């Protein structure tokens, strides 16, 4: 984890093609519910290509649930 922002934990991810950022909400707790139901994320996961972009995604999400 590189930092928290509005209670989201922000991580920097690196794959073979690029670096990107992932933000996980405090309630994020994925669990596999079986072949019929698949994965239940139990929260919110957001992605952005820069730290500034992921913070804008968090702001947009925060704005959408609070208005």
C-alpha cells in the first residue's frame, strides 16, 4: 500500500506492460461464492493509470454515493 485517501487503500500495481494504481474500499473483502454466483467483492475496487487519476476516481465514486 502506498497511501490511503478517503478511507480507500491505494496500491501501485506493475504488470509487464504498464504501471497502474488500484484503490480498495474499506469493505473490500472478495470471496468466491461458487460456480453459480462467482465472486462477491464485498466492496469497491477502482483503477487508474496515475495516482492523481485514482484519486479522481475515488472523488467521483464518493460524489456518486453521497448525492
